[in-house]
C-alpha cells in the first residue's frame, strides 16, 4: 500500500493549469522530496492533498482510501506556509489550543510527546514571538504531529534556516519516519539538504510530474565523472576534448564525464605534457541532476 496515490490530478485558476494531469506515488515510510521551480505546482498539489483546494479532475487516495474519507483525513498532519500560532501565547498554549480543536484526549501527554519529538520540551513556556525561525518551524511540525498522524505534509520547512537549524530539522524528519512510522512529503529548494534525507523524489514542471524515482535509482542514473586539476587547465581541457566526449571546467577542476578510469586520464595527460596535481572520481548529485533535467527543452514524463 502507498501513503499517497494520485492519478490525473488537475487544478486550474482562470483557465490556466497550476496542476496538469499529475500522477504521483509516495510509498509508506518514505521521505519524499517534492522538487520543482517556483510556480511549478508543488504547493497547489500539497493543498489539494490536504483538502484545502478542490481539484477540477483526477483522483487522490491516501492509504488506499479516498482523500475525502473522514477516517483517513485524521491521519494527515500538515505545515503549509506557517504554523498559524498566536504570537503572544506560549508554545504550550498554542499546542493546547490545537489539541482542543482536534478534540484530542490526554492533551497534556500528547503535547509533551510532540515537543520531545521536535526537541522543544525545554521551551514549552516560551512565547511564540520570542522563537527563532527554526524554532517556529519546529513548533509548526509539532502542531502537525498532534494526534499521531501517519502522513506529514511539509511545504519548504528548511528554507531560511541556519546550518544548525537545518541539521536539527533533518534529524527530526528522519526520527519521525524511522521511529514513529510516519511518511513525510516535503518540498524544498535546498536540494543538497534534501538529498541527505530523502528516500524518494518527485520532480514537477509546469504542473506535470516529470520523473519519480527512489534515492537508489537516482544513484544509478547519476553521471559519473573524474575531476582533474592541472596548472594549465585550458591546455589540458583542449587535450582531453580530443579524446573524451564531455569535458567541462567547474570550480577550478576539469570534469571528464562518463569515465571512471583515473589512471588512463593521468597517463593521457602526461603524454600530452600536462602533470596532474589532483584527481578524483565522483557522481553528480541531486542538484546537478535536477539542473540538467530542467535544461532539457522538453523533459519526458516517466511513470512508475
């Protein structure tokens, strides 16, 4: 069973598609990185899943049931745009108001539980307006976790955070999936951070799903390359391009793509009068894969 299954989902505003016959599959237990340019339809898709918007057409199923089913709706928590907290009230008071709104039992116990998950148990009495951006984001996640949802939907939760804030957020999201059995759908522009935790990816463009893949599949698709440093990069690049198909200069290195034989490159450059001072094998990461995909004039949609 999948946590989310979407088929043919569309939503238009004033005759323009924000989501255009989208297909999407999020496995149970995944951290699903939802990626796309501004205006590509990520937030609209998340709002449709949460029931904040009504689709023009298409099907949304959550855990095998229609997303409008009351029994499945209570299994979904979301943080979209902001936490919606009262600035002058404490973190605990804001969580209590939400717990009452959700008609939860054992409210104090539940609040303590979610505060522990987001590493905020020592700050329960702090007024929300006194919180840093990272703390506010964690409070928002705590509110979304009230009631122990099976699916958590997060819209750009790590954007704007400092290095330590991003590290804590990564730890929280991994903890939620591994130790609390929650599936996470997360959108973000920080692809380097997303790559550290995501198990699956969906890349959307102009409202359409371009590709879905697991982290393992991304690893298999990523182009390999050898990075080379010499004193004369221009001359070495000219020499390498005579033998290898794709050679690019990047951050003071020459990248020789689709090759992993470092010895043959060193030998070839020596034969052409270039001494290699540094060489290493690598693969392109999520961000470079995404940039390459978006640079294609017409990206092909892939269905799983």
